[in-house]
C-alpha cells in the first residue's frame, strides 16, 4: 500500500493525520518561574515579615494611646518599616518572575503551539497568585492598620474632647468663693467700687471657672427678673470669659458700671445682667448667683445658669 504522496510508508513524525503542525510543547514557561528553589520557605519568611510589621503597628498604637514614649515609639516604628521592607523586597525578588524579558517578534500572529503554551502558562500563573492571596491580604491588613495609627497624631493635635466642659464649670451649689491663693472671700473684704477675680474653693485657678466679683453697691439689686436674690449686700459675680472670643474680661469702670474686655473692647453693663453695650460680644456674660453663709462668707447658690464664653454648635440660641 502506498502513501498519499505516491511513496510507501507512514505519515511524517512532524505531522498528524489531519495535516496540522501542532507539536507538543512544555506548559511551564521558565521566564515566569520564581527564582527561589524553596518557595514555601520564602512564603513563610514574607508572611513572618508582614506579621512582625503588624505587631509593630499595634505596639505603636498602644504606646501612643497611653501617652507615648519616644524610645518605644521609635522601636515599634522601626519594626513596622523593617517588616514591610523585608517582606516586600523578598516577595518581589524571590516569589515573582525576574526580568527583563525580551521576545523577538517576527510576525504579529503567534503559531498555534505558542498560543496553547501561553494560555497554559498564564493559567498556571493565575493559580499561583490565587494560592498566595493570603500574602496580599496580610499586606493589606498591615497597611490598613498602619494607616489608622498614622491618624493618631492628627486626632490628638485637635486637643482633648471638651465633653461637658462647654456647658458647665466647677461652680456648684454651696461652692465657697475664694481668691487665687485659696483665701475665702468675706462680705467685708470689698468696699463699694471694688472688684477681684475669684474661683470655687475646690477648683482654685480654674480657667473656665474664673469669675469677676464686683461690689457696685452696698445693697442688693436686681440685674434681671428672677435674680432678686443673686446680689447679697451689693455683690455681683459674672463669668470672666468673654462671650466674643473667650478673652478674660478684666477691667471694671466704676463710674459707668461697666466691665471691659481689653482684647476687642467689648463693654458689659453689670447692673443690667452684663448685657453688651459696645463691641463685638453677641451675648451677656453668665451671672453666678451668690449668697452669704452664717459666717459671712460668700458662696454660690448654684452654678452658672447658662454656658459661659463664646458660642458653639451645640449651644443653641
């Protein structure tokens, strides 16, 4: 029996019965193979580096949260940087294909055998990436945690939370009126026309509780309806924190019965509930209700009836 070409024998080894030129080729592209021999060991090294970086991030957060300590903060930050550096370097150098790759291209179309080999190699590469997805997740966890910790200095720079400090001071019912050195104020300590800065006895020198005590008269007077008992023996007390920008209202003009804020020249009428009569202050100063105890010392009937100082979002009208 003869072949199709008129000669005896079988089809050539390079072809098939259908005449196709497909030849068996290797499904593993050596260019896409990692350069390290023990891949699993290197994966553990990368994972350990990322885990060390994560531990450093947590340690940095804890140290910073509890007040900070320069040496420990530097040590933990160094651990984070070292862990990320070693992990990323090892991952890129030993677990990824190493270039450069140069492919000579004679025609724009690839033979069928090369397309089959590329498809098999690409699928294998995707499988390798999926198998190592835990490294990417671990890296993402480290970077995410470190990003949160990096916000700590910005948040702390905003200062402490005001909480109820915007609404209340240290003045309470029965608080004794004292001077800066803690000396209690007796009703005979000031003559008519005198004034001084006072504080509650349990929180002397508190900035938000500083109060201007003035004695414009020797007899009680009413600054606003409902405050008939707030000025015993002519003593009246107003918050020293200006309602414009929080400056200390520190000057008393006896002839005009006005308090002056020297920062922006706001004037307050002490006989009319410290209503502003000049300047940028938008509201009157908060008044502290006073009474005199059995020993003749001044005390507070209660705290201020409204928040002191400038306005803020939660204050309301």
